[in-house]
C-alpha cells in the first residue's frame, strides 16, 4: 500500500498549486511534442498534442492525488459523457473510480485525534490503519469494537468539503484550456451538478439520514441488506457502519444463469420502487455500490451519499413516459416529457422527435414479451449513437431537469450491470405492477 499513498493537500493554495504545476507540465510537453512532430513534417492538432500517453498519465496522477472534487469530475465524465470523451481519457477516468491513493498513516492519525480526541482508540479492540478501500471522498477502514462487532469506518479526506467549488472550477479550466474535452460536451451543466452532488456526498450526516430512509423502506424486503450506522461514533466527516460480508457484484458474471437473472431482476425491481414508490433514488450506479452474499442470496447496498429525493410531478412524469413507451404511444410520451421538463422552451419538431425516439429505444425492455436478454442486446450502443447525433445539434438541445439527469444515470447503470452479468430480466412483468396501481393513493412518499 505504501506505493499507493499520497498526502492529501488540504489548503486551497496547495491544491491550486497542484493544478498549476500540472498545467505547466502539460504545456511543456505540448511544446516538446509539437516541435518533434513538426520536425518530422507532421501538423498535429492541439488535441493530438494534449492526448499523449505522458500527458494522460500526468492528469490521472494529479487527479488521484487531489481526490475529492477533482476526482469526482473525472468519475462523472467517465459515466456521463460516454463516447464523447476521447477513449484514452475515458480509460483514465474509469480507472479513477477504483484507484484512489490512500492517506499516509501520519495524516490519518492526525484526523482521528482531531475528530475523536487523543483517546480515539479506546472504543476499539482493533483498528486497521491500512484502508481496505479508497475513493474520491474518503477511505474505508476495518475495525472491531470491544464487543466484537465488525465495523467499516469511512473517513473523509481533509480539506475536501471546503475545496469542492474551487477544485471543480480549477479542473474545468484545465479541461477547457487543454481541450481534453470536446467542445460539444456541456461541461458547465455537468460541473454544476458535480458540485451539488459532492456537497451532499461530503456530508456524512446526510448519508446517515439516507441510510435510515432506505432501512425504513426495505425493512420488510428479504432481498437486501443496508448496513447499520453507529451514530455515536459518526459525524459529518466520519461514518461508522456495520461491516457486511459480500462479493463484488460484477464477479458473478460466471455464476449460474438463474443467479445472475435473479440479481439483475431484484435490482431492476428496486429501481422501479425508488422511482415510483420511495420517491428516493440512489443515483450513483457504480458497481462497487452493490455486493452479493452467496450463502443468504441477499444483495448488500452501499454508499448513499448520492441519494436524491424526487418530486411527485417528476415521478408521475416518468411513469407516464414509460406507460406511453410500453403502449407504443409517442403522443403520450411527448406529453410526459413536457411534464418532466424536457421541452420547456421552443424546440424544433425534428429535434423533439429525436429525443422521444431515444426514450422509446431506452424503453425497449418494457415492450419485450418475456425475458429481455441484456447481454445479447446492443441497446446501450444504439442509445449512445442516437445521443451522439443529438449532441451535434447542441443549439437545439435544452438541458433536462437536474433530477432527470441522475434518473437516467441510474437507469443506464442498471442496464449496464444487467449486461455485465449477461442477465435475462422480464422487465415488462416488473413494470406491470405500476400499470394497474393507483400510486398516488397507495405509495408512501418518504419526503413527508
């Protein structure tokens, strides 16, 4: 682990200097590479000069050292911008989701003393200083209480909360100036959402509240485990939770077909419940947020910092949108899309139709009679290609409501997971419950 440690810069000045140093290094490499290629009679573009393996390596290393907002930008771009991001940069951003550097022990113990006092070790029979997971916001440690209870303790990196806005602004400037991101990617909208989401994720009190809401909603559901929170040891920067055993969800790709089908079906059903019953969506579909217990056949849910409450209007709008898609009624779909907020301004009819067609494609599993084979389907590729066509007409595109962006992200994540597992899911049967229920009278709105 020693080679994967790096002190987290805590002050705004030190964090800015990291980005400034990176910009200077990138500029120097561009000049060197440009001179070399010009001497060979080549005329490379600025993007080609920026996208060298050396520069890509520097960007990835610096983002992983900064953690927090800088890393979150990379993570969100890798999931949301899709094929619009150059493949080399997409690979780096994807790697950042699971390759953060850990804090050195000295910085870690300083944090523990700051939050728990000089006797911070007293409640524990054992506390592992080496984290078993490190991500963009914090790292997770294994510990045992004197009672023998096994804990997973998430400790936030220092300075993260106070540096969110400035970090994201610095990264945005770097990406724009360096032309690492194509001009037709709406960075400003994406980065504004990254700020809002990261402020929630950096508040562990908020996450503890969302965990409690999910425990309440899933209390009678034997398919899921939501780890218990130890409130007496938690605060806004440390979250102490029950350690729950499980295996990575994507590691089950070679499991028996019925196991993979059941896992994907259960998670797809949960997604519908979040959207239409709970009115509460855990919007980060990272595979690492799901584990599986082979002995109990339960799915363990992690990481609720990205949870978003959604309005009745938005929930009802998506129900109408999906009902319209299931009934092959594009007029009904158009009305629902307007209710959701996609067509708030004047929009070219052809562009509006293109958007509805993308929604219609995305709802293909709802119309399929029987088990939809996600592994054999090219649905994700078709939707991506349609999105690329739309992205070339940015002057006609109106940004959807914030919550809609995250709902799409969650649904896309479920599709990708089902494809990863080569699972077959009868989505039409799962959705049929909502075609006949009077949701406004029978379903609980957790925000009340």
